[in-house]
């Protein structure tokens, strides 16, 4: 198994002078060297052939012993030195200090076809940043991360990727619901892939310690490899860097809102400096349309990371990054201007996104009101977001009276759609129909364009849980079925029609199918 290793992060940035793998505060370093824990009996569950190819391997490499050993942590690839990253962060709005890769170990970087990829293992043992944890991961969280990373990519959402999913052969003790009832679960390891895993928190760590020297090294490195187009290091370049990160973060979150994805734990240490969705923990897709929904049990009371608040949290997190980079620029006004632009641009891009979901190509001054009225209708009764927008594409101009019939399958309780609720929907469809008369696309053209932005299939939590339950019994077929299904989320895929359905009632309150904890 030959890889084109081109390590830069660990070679160009300062490493921890202590090489003991003990929990500790780490100063003046971006990373600590640490080797993965030897898994008891690794076994490959699934691998992404697309990512195998992306890092420069032949698809047959998946079946090799080298692949199994390297991407389970059983063997260190020749002439490489694994490490864990040091970073800090704000968690649920509170400063948490040093955090770091507590259960992720970076293996190496490869370059293939002019693209740089960093590869890391999640669940491969403790690091100096593990705090009270064991550095391991369990099957349920690993399946969810593996499937979701690739599903998001094919939805067109900026994301980290996944290379492989393996059993470790170890039993891992977890308190899934944080209720004092710990139990052993099957251990697993995911190999994650991204151009870089640098987060907002990497910058916060140095800024909080007033370590301007290493903050500059980290920022210059990030610009050199991932934002080279903005120029050589200078105060002006650092401002351009923040602007680019802000724009990418906004783009990512608009995509989240488009497909109904809720990250669940948008702490600053879970924010990629490249604007990629990173750290798939207690995420979820909206079942019933609800701006106030969060999938995270830890966030149940305050709902800081609820669906409707994700754009605001993106802004809040960018403010923390701006506070860190201020140390290099020493001027507040440029950062304030960029943060204000984020607010303005979100309104513009969000409106554009919703227009595309409704099949509008022409802008109309009344669109914002039409969209607000639609959202009011969607929350009158539990309405499946994915199904609603997908079947709305079937609406034909001039058939306002049939609108409610077309979307009826999106309602969890169709019997409730009567009287006042029915009347409000009929009024909305009448307005929607009038609005469509201003468009030049014929019905079939509009349907095709709407189906490019409104997915038919998303990774609902109950689907992932069914795959986890089967895998726990040694049957990986559903993991593969969902993996293949989610590679074409906008296609009709008639043979998979069973997955185009509302969450079943049995899954409403089942553990893993609605609310989830951060435990993994």
C-alpha cells in the first residue's frame, strides 16, 4: 500500500516537547505525538471506494492487510509520526479552556491529484487531551459519523469525509444517556479525512494564552496551505483570512438550513477553519418542521443549538475567532465590518436558498412574506420538512385547489388538516400559484430544478439506528444499503422508495431515533 505522504502540520508547526501520553496542559505547541492504541481484533465493516481512490489507493487496497492495520491503528505507516492536535474552545457558550483531540489521532497527510488530505482515526485511544475519557468510540456513534460524512458530501454540503469504518474488537463502557446506567458496547474506529482538521479552537488556545508567536505561526501555516490566494502574511491578509472563513462558514450553514440538518453541538472546537461540517455527534435531520428543535439531550433545556439558531451561533463562533485574530491585527473595525456583513449576507443567501426550494428563478419583493407565511403553515401541524419540499415540486400552475392534496403525505396527522389549518394552507397555495405565474419555467422544468435542491433521501436518525442495530448483531448489509442510497439523495431511486417516508411512530421516542447524547 503506497501513499504519497506529504506531512506539513506536524513538520512545520511546533510540537509538544513532552512525549509521554499523560493527560496534561500543553503549552506552546499545536500538537502532541502519540501512537494509536492497538485494537484487540480489528475488522473492516465498510470503506468508501471514492475516498480510497481520492487518497491515491487502488480499490483493491481495501481488502489488504496493510489497509486493515493502518486504518485501525494496529500499525503506524512507515516514516510517519501520529499526533493529537491541541486546541481550546467555547462549549455551550462557556469558555472551556484547553480541549484538544481527546479521541482522535492524526496519522499523516497525503497529496494526490494536487489535493491534500489529512487522515485521522477517531476512537483509537487516549491522548494528552482525553481529560476523563478513554479515547475510544463505540459502534453507534461511529456508524452515524461514517454514514453522515459521506451523505452530507453527496447532498452538496461542505463536510469532512470518511474513509473506513471498523470494529476494534474491544468492549467500551459507556453511559449512553448520562443517567448512571453504564454498559459495555462494541468498540469501533472511523478513519476521517479532510484537507485539514484545524478548528476555530486551535486559534483560541494561543490567543487565550496571549501566545502571539505561535498564533501567528498557525495562522500563517493555514493561509499558506489552505488560503494561498489571499497573499503573504500581513495584517491585511489576516483580515482577508477572517473574511474568507466567515464566508465559508455562512455557506455551510445555509446548506444546513436548506436540507434541514441540525448539527447539535456547535461549540467553537467543532467549527472547521475551512467551513466544513465537522464532528458528527448528536446531529439530526428535521422530521417535523420546527425552528426550535435540537437533537442533543444535553441542549434540551436551553436549545442553544436548535435548528433556527444555527446561523446566529455561526456568527457568535466567528466573533470568538475574530477575538483571537485581533491579537495579530490590533484593530477591531475590520472584524466588526465582516461580522456585520455575515448578518446581511445571511438574509440575502437564505432568501435565495428558499426561493430555489420553492422553484423561483425570478426575484419578487413579496417573496420574504410568502416564505414567512409558508413557515407559519408548516408549524400549524407536524409536517415532515424533507417530504413537503420534495412533493411540492409536483404542484402544477393553476391548480391551487389541489395544493393541499399534493402535500398531504408530508403531514404526520393528516386528520388534523381541517378547518382553520386547511384554510390557511389554501390561502398560501393561492398566493404561491399567483407567484408562479411570474416564472417562465414550465411545470416539468421547475420540478427538475426543485429536485436538485430538495433531497428525497436524508439520513434520518431512525434509519441510522436500524443500521446500527443490525451491525451490532453482525449484519452490515443495511450500512451498505444506506451508504449507496445516500450517494444519490436527489434521485428518485424507486427501489428504495421505502426510505422516502416519515419517521415511524415507534421511533418517535426510541433512544437513538430522536434525541441523542454526546456520549460516544
